[in-house]
C-alpha cells in the first residue's frame, strides 16, 4: 500500500495538535488580573489665588489609570473593586479627588405608594318579653335592631426609589492618600480601565516621588443562608507608582530610573529559592535601612541599594522651582482649584 507524503504530513500535524492541546489549555488565564500605570506625569495647575494663599507650595493634577481583567474560566463575578493611593513619605497632600461618592438606583423615575385605612362598626341587639298576666293568655314579643357604619380612607403619594452607592471615595493616610471603591450592577461592569484623579499640594521644589497603590477585587460568593450571599477576596496586588512633575525636564528621566531599578530588584528577589517577603509589599513600601540590607544576599542588597539611590535622586531638589509667571499655557485642571480649601 502506497502512502502519500501529504497524508503523512497531515497525520503528523494532527498528532502534534493533540500533543500540544493540553499545554494550550493549561496556559489559558484562569484568574483575575490587576494592573496600574506606574509612570504618571503631574501637571502644574497652580492659580494666582492658590499661590497667594500658599507661596511655598504648588497644586498638581495627576491622573492614575488602573485596570481589571477577569477571565471567564475563573467562574467569578467581580462585584467590588477597591483602589488605594497613598504617599508613604507624606510629600504629596491630597486636597481633592475624582470621582466622588455617587449614589444611584436601578429604578427609573419615582415610585408610587398607596395606603388604605378601613374602619367598620356594627351593632346588633334583640329584646324578648313574656306576659303571663294577660287575660287572653300568655303573650310573647321581640324587638330587633342593627346599626352598621363603615369608612374607607385612601392615600396616594410618590416617593424616590431607594439608592445604593456605586462609587465611594475619600481621603486616607491622614490626608496624604485617597481611596476609591467601585461597585458593579446589572447595567455596568467593573472590568476594563478606570481613571482616578488627585489634586496634590506639594512643596515648590518638588520634582517627584513614589506612591503606594493597592488594588483589591472582590467576588460574589453564595452564602449558606437561603437567599443570602457574601463576598470574598478574588485578587490583591500592590504597586509602586512614580509621579513626577511634567514641568521639570529632568524629572521624567529620574522617574524612569526608579522603575528600572525596581525591575532589577524584582528579578533579584525572584531568583532566590526562598524570597525574603512578598515582593509587592517590599517594593511598594519604604526600603529597609542599611543595617538590615547588610544581612541580605549580595545580589539582592546591591539591587536594593541601587533602587533606594534612584528614589533619592528623584526626590532631590537641586534648585527651587520658580514660581509660575504665566498661567495661560498650563493645562486646564479637571478639578477647580478655586473651590479647594487652602488647608485640609
């Protein structure tokens, strides 16, 4: 029997697909992924009025972009997404933020309410008598009466439907941070990108600094009680977000240096058979002092020292930032600085 070359190639391809199929299925993403844009440019939105109120400070507007991706294979329904942005070094004070707390309802328009009050009174009486002294013989008689009174009162009015919060936001870390809680509903989804805006008050010589960003996603979980439900943590991550002044020419390069040394430190920690601690918690927070770093493995210690030097270079202020003399070329802020208090 002759077997063509084309048939052999077809059988080989089929076998190759069968062999690789389990690997392809296993490589499919089955979890909830969180991500944050780690390099953020802050625009100077200082106004003459805010400068007069605080001559040694500036107002910067920074926009942070976070995203959530939930795989259908996970079988989870994400119902709440929480993001916290904080300045551990407390160099950037949050004076305003967007979005603010928002309430909404699944009911369109108003609701009709009705109440009926019904009252009824009923009386029944009966009298009977017997007279044996009558000449004609004993006599019997009865009198019966009844009375009935009823009233019906009906009241109708319109009322607003009950509302639930969809966005809850506020300050944290003593005013040097903010949090944003997003809740999904039947008409929207939490998946995709979200943007948060912070209005920051910083010193005049501020070039940049790093913020700690923590993102948490919660999924719906059936409860043991009939008709009840609870939520559980589906994903959690911490990030190092570098914010720099867009008006400083050298600030972006210094900020990129912080991110490069961060990646180097992550690789050094990942190469260890037993990591020192959670990588995200270590990098997104203040680094240990020199005495603690002395006991670390040389490769990790060198990467940590380089990363700390990059942070210090970003925060260094070789010159005092000049006071902005022209406000016409500055970008329009999303938050009105005129409505902000001079101090928290």
